[in-house]
C-alpha cells in the first residue's frame, strides 16, 4: 500500500510539473498570404482561393501641388524683368503697335512668360495711357484700345492672356507734364505692372 501511495504521489507530481509550464503560442510573422488550394465537387481541378491582402500600412504620399502665387523673391524677380521691359509708345490718336513698341514689349517677355505660367493665380496689368489732348471719354477709350493691343501682342509672345488684365488711365497719369510733342509722345504708351 505504501508503494501504491508513492506511485500516486509521483504521478501527481509529474502532472503538476507538466501542467504548470505555460504553453508557448507561436508569434505571427508578417508573411505574404498564400492562396489556399480548394477542390470543389463541381470543379475537380484544384483552384486557388484567394483572400484579399490587408491594406498596406504605407500610405502613398500625393505630390505637393505647386503654389499658385509667387513668393517675395519671385515677385522681386518679376519686377526686375518689368523694369527692363520698356513702355510701348503709340502714334497720336492710334492704338496699333509700331515696330519700336513691339521690340520694347519683346524684351525679356519670354523669361517673364516662363515665370508667370508657374503661378496661375498671379496677374499682370497692362495699362493704357494717352496724352492730354482730347476729351476724358475719348482718351479712356483710346487708352483701353492701346492696353488691349499690347496685351494681345504679349500673348503672342507666350504670356498667358488669362493672366494679363488691362486698364485705361486715359490722360490721368502722365509721366510728363510739358505741353509739347516730345512730352505727349512719352505719355502715349502701354505700361506693364504687377497687379496691386
């Protein structure tokens, strides 16, 4: 009886020893999913049954959109180009561009166009000016025609027409106030500025 008791005690000790150890569970490893091969009664040929993979954790980053308005440095660069482009001058009571006016507008126009196209919300203004002779209404209309003529020509040089505005000042903003032909010629002009 004593040996039976010892045998039971030994068996119980073994049970406690083996049941006391925690069972280790396998760690999931992130491996690509392999489709299961399934045989169906209607299709005796094995087919692969796929389950969709989990969505990728790396989000695709959309490229940053380019700015629609230039920064301060670019605005200064634009102003430097505008300062080099001379005004386009017109004959008395005319709004058609003379060859010297075309040459004036061509200067640095391509470089200006390349910058402006990068900023679709940025605009330039083409101003139309007249000399002091004639009525206010007539000079406003003539200044408008001059500004539009210069705008159309600049568009042929590559500047986006949608980014060019026009305004007529008529005889209201002369650059010269003498009353002679030399001064009047300086006031009959188209001038390009940055939108304010």
